[in-house]
């Protein structure tokens, strides 16, 4: 009888934790996706700044 109660309790805990684990997994994937997008945005901005810096240097060199 005690074994059956313990088994039912374990199954109940598992059933209750399953949506929580799924939610945590989904949030982790969303955070990874957002992080990747932010990294790509920062890389584009860095490249744009580098390009603008090169253009400014060319303009300064041409005006000398």
C-alpha cells in the first residue's frame, strides 16, 4: 500500500513539473534567440562604424 502511494505521489510530482520544465526550456530558447539577434545587431553596428571611420579618414586625407 505504501509503495502505491509513493508511486502515485511521484507520478503527480512529475506531471506537475513537466509543464514547468517545458516553460523553462522555451524561455531558454527564446533568450538564446534574442541574444543571437543582439549579437548580430552589434556586429552590424560595429561594421557600420568601421566603414564610417574609414570614410572620415579618407575625407581627411583627401582634404590635406
